[in-house]
C-alpha cells in the first residue's frame, strides 16, 4: 500500500526560485504542495523585498492552482515582527490543513540562511524542506530557462549589480551579461525576479512593465502590473 503524500506549504516570493521549487516538488509522488505562504508589506501591498504587487501574487497563485496565505508585516518591520507574522501564517495554515507539518523554501546554497529557517521552523513545531539546496546555480539558471520558466528582474541591489539590469528578462542574454562575481540565480541578493510563466503555471501571466525607481539609496525596483 502506497503511503499518502506528505502535505507541504511552500514559501512563495513570487520569484524564480520559489516557482522552480514548486515545479520540482510537484514531480515527487511522495509530496503534495497544498498552498503558498507569502510575506506582504501592508500599506504598499507588495511582496516584501521583491516589491511584486499583491494582484500579481494572486494571479500567480491562481495560475499555480494553489491558495496563498499572507503573512502581513508593517512597513519598516524588524526581524521580530517578520518572525511573528510568519508564525501566525503557519498557524493559519495548520488550522486549514491539520496534518501539515512541513514548509518548503527555494534557498539554494547559503548555509546560514538554511540554519536560521530550520531553527525558526523547529521552534514552531514545523519541518523545513529545501528541494533546490546544493544545486549548481549556473546549471540551474539555464535549466529553468530551457524548461520554460519566464521571469523578469523586479529588484536589483545596486551595491552589487548595476541598476540597468532592473526590468530585464531573466534569459540567456542576461546570464551572459552578468559580471563574473554575480551569482547566476542572484542567491546573494544581487537581484530578485517576478515569474510570469513556466511549467508550474496553467497559463502565463501578461505583465506590463512600468518605471524603475531607486529606494533606500540602494534598491532599483521595476514596477510590473497585470496587463488588462
């Protein structure tokens, strides 16, 4: 008799790594991704750090065929407030799916981040899963593109990468243009992406690119909207 699939909640940033983690997990018969959890900055109504609009998040979740639970934090929230909001969201998820004990993350190779997430999850009686961890990011980036993932850079850390990369499509030309010290998947925070198509979606999102603005004298954010 086959054991039932393990229910998993996926931490969803709206970017390529979270989307690819969903794609990878869905290929495993022992796992069922039941929902997404996303941190939202209230007031501005965007995914925290990525700056992706909430309406795009909801469209992504619909395309993925999954409900999304929002962990809401105020603007300029400190780490303690972030942790508390994430804990509340996990509690909401467990209330909806009582057998749920595992949350997955799209982290790639930063051991300190993984250890921090594992400790936070353990403190809340959750297990952490990292389906992409340890992958070679140069190979992974090309694999994503070849297999149909489409994304654009929505945030660039200008202390690491030139602002002119903001808004560019995450494609082979971009990878070829990245300076050698930049990770191909932006794992050191060099850039963040907004996914609009891929094998994890039932249909593509149609986005319109807006202006790029510099915030905190550091981050170049490119605004994207759903095309109507």
